[in-house]
């Protein structure tokens, strides 16, 4: 434990702090005595980029930081990926352009020559110092008369938007150090006659530091929001607590009264994160009180309670046989997409238990995507995928790799590389990633989402630089690495008749005419419960099978539509399962996620398990169909 802590603290903390807002090359060179792992400071992107190096290899993680049991957890050797959100930041040049244009939403059928849009007169961008109070009165006007309504899109922390009861509202905000920079604030005006006729007016607020920093009030820090979680009694619970201080300093966190055996430790890599770990031994609400303390004025504190709901082991069991046992009898595989690093979530242990009990095939939801696994030329982040592979091996699951080549989640360095070099980066990537996981991952979505809605090839950096041949080249490179792997093209919105499916089938014909290796088609199937194209689905499966290809349902989820019930959702799952079982070439059904808690469509509760890991009617429908 000791060497791990001190190495990480010396090497990683300063680098993370420096790298967050500056360009990476600058960061590397300013830190030249300790270069970022495996990264060439100024790579020539027209040639092959550096292959993974020993420095990219994950290192063992202390069990303190995870909920895993039975498989080893590693972490990245370097800092966690700094997500490029900062890149989208507004600049002084944006500010100087003046008030950004308003966005008008016109409902279908509305005649804008008869009913004109409401607007805000006399608004302008605002310059303000941190610590000053900014007040802006919003008074929407409607050329047709009447009193338009209004609401703010999102209030900044500490801001208010108060009704003056005279047709105006006042936005009031005291920005602090953490707000320095250019902030966007948007208010939407709503037409007096038609509530769907709306005008969203953004305004930019430039916050600068005053000469006298003591003029800025110091406010008490807070704890970042923690979502509710359900856990199983006697399982380890890990909760990452993050202190937030609007003054821009990093608060410390202390426990008031730690339960026996619990620990609260500052994360060695990230100063603002504290890791609380404990094992609840009884059911009910398990709570720990913590104090978040200001780092400048230690008398400024906030006390908060951190809780999880603890259920008994029986609460997580259900009737009937697990899906994987039933599926095996029917000669198909059943699986899910795994939340990245689920073992770092409070409910990681029950997540692993339910996944291992039910499923025999798993896809990493994000950790193989190019922008994550190869974020910079010559830097690779393998830990999340390695951990999932270890979990799969432990539980006798197949791993389905996703995706090798996609138009989204492509790292900036590839987007910015010369078009002529992208083929090399593509084949390098396929070769390196597939070789690394040669013995672990047997099915690959080699090309993801190549078609657009009209059945043409979708615009992408890959199409742009290589034309249609990128698809054949990608598939052939994949086959060169692995003669045995199952190679798929994965696509969405192909569970109905239409130009997109037809376009995909024509692509398959062209590939087959050139003897390009391809073993199957992945049907994503992100559906709504109103979905009723079952005949078309059956026909599309048959068309794929007729070409000698296998069918994988790769990303199934059924979002609840309007007033639809859980039974309606179950019915969609049931019919899809039946269609797969009737088609001999349908090899696997995987849902996109395990529990509604973490679904990428979480607001629509689309999966088989709810937020407390209870099997939903949809689960029992799948179970019955497999029986
Ligand atoms: C989604 C993930 O679920 C999200 O967590 C991520 O933010 C974006 O990507 N089709 C695909 C998947 O092929 O990779 C997408 O996954 C969902 C749509």
C-alpha cells in the first residue's frame, strides 16, 4: 500500500492538476523529467503511432477502492482520462461577438406571419467580478400582445430567478472563484397563446477575478450529490465522496462517527475525492455522517449524511432458473453491456452477483471505445477492459468487443490527423486492440453504425478519408489478427423495413462479392415499448440468415413509452425473444445495460432489472420464453 500511495501522489497528482486546462503537448514538455506514460510529446501522425508500451500496463488496485470479490481489479498507471469537455469552453472572442442568437421553436402548423414569436428586448452580455452580485431583469415581449411566460434553462449554483409579479423576473447571482471564465445562461420565453411556441435566449456572463481577492466571500463547501443506491447486506460498499467549494479550493472530508470497520481515505490520485468503505451488517438505511471542511477557513463546514439502502440477500433472489442456464439449453447466449468500472460503485457487489448469475456474454459499454482506450497517440488505457475480462473469466462468460471502428467516440488526435494517415491509425488500432485481447474476446463489432437513415453510408472520418473501402479494410485487418473471431457489423434502426436495412443488405452484398470476411450482423435494438414491427424483424433476420450470416441482438433495451406499463414492455421483450429463438442463426441476445439504475436511457426504465436489482415483468417474460 505504501509505495503505491507515494508513487501515485508524487507522479500523478501534480500532472493531473497541470494538465486539466492546458494543451497536452505543453503539459508533457513542462513535465519533461517525468513524461506522461508512453506518450511521444510531438508524434508525427502521418506514420504509425507508438504501440502500447510497458508504461500503459495497468497496475494492481488496492481492494479499498472497489467492491470486487473473486477477481483482481487493476487501475490505469496514469491519471484518469481528462474528458475534453473543457475544449468546448467559450472564449473572449465568443463574448465579444455579442448576445448569442436566440433559438426559436415553432410548433407544427403554426403560422409565424400571424403569430409572431415573443422576444427579450435590451439584453446584452455581462461582465462581472467574482464576488459581485449580478442582477438582470427579464421582461419578454410579444408583438401580438399578451403576456409571455418564461423559465431559466438551468440556474448556476447559488443563482435565483424570482418573479416580480409585473411580467418580469429577476435573475440574481453572485459568481465566485469557481465561476471565473465565460458562462452561458439561457432563458426561454413562452408564447402567450401557444405554450409550445418558444424562444430560448442565451446570454454570456464573463466572470473575472477582482484585484482584491478578499472582497470575494468565502462560502462553505458542500458534498457533491450522491444518487440513492441499493446494496446487499454483508457486501462491501464503496462510496466516492467529492467535496465542492465554489471558491475553487479543495475541501477536506471527515467522518463524524465511522461504523466499526469502516474507513474514509483520501484518494491518492484525486485530492478532492474521499473513499468511504464499509460493510453493512444489517438491513435498513445505513448512514454515515460526514463533515466537509473549507481548506482556507477551517471553521466553514457543512455536515451531510451519506446513506445506502441495505436489503437482505433474499431480496435479490427471484423465482425460476437464471437466464443463462435456460439460454444454454436453447443454444443461444444471453447477456448485457457492463457499466464501466461497476466495482467502483456503491452497489458494485450486487451488480456483479446479478450479472454473473444471469448472463453468459458481456460487452464493455464504453471502455473499448477508441477515445477512451487510446485517448492520445501512444497512450492506452486498458485497466477497465482488463478488469471486465477478468470478471468474465471468473464467471465463465464470453466477452463481446465493441466497437472497433465507429464514427463517434473517436479521439481528437485521430479527428485532427491528416486524412491520408487515418487508414494506418485504423488498422493499427484494430491490430493492437484485438491482439491484446486475442484470448479473451471472441466476438467483435468491427464496424459500428456504418449506415445513415437513407441507406447511404454514414458520413464519418473513416468514410471521408478512405471511402467505402474502410469497411472492407477494417474487416480484413480484424480477420488478419484473428482467424477464429466472429466479426460483425453492428447497426441501429434496422428492426423495421426501410431504406436503412436495405442499404445495409446492399453493403453486405458488395462485401461478400469481394470475399470480405464478415460473420454476422449486430441488431442494436434500442426500442420503445410501442414498437410493433415484429413481422419486419422476422423478415430482416431471415434476409440476414439467407446471406449465410449470424444474427446478434447486441444492444436491446425497451424504453417505456408514454403511459405504457411494465407489462407492455415485457410483451415487446417476449416477442423479440421468440423471434430470435425461431431463427437458427440468431446466436445471442444482449441488453444494453444490467439495471435501470445505470442505463444510458435511465429515464425510460428500459431494462430487465429495476434500480434495486429486482427482476421486472420483462425479466420473467424473457425467462418464460427461454423455458
Ligand atoms: C453509449 C453508452 O451507453 C453511453 O454510456 C455513452 O455515453 C455513449 O454510448 N449505440 C452504440 C453504443 O453502439 O456504443 C452506445 O453506447 C449506444 C448507442
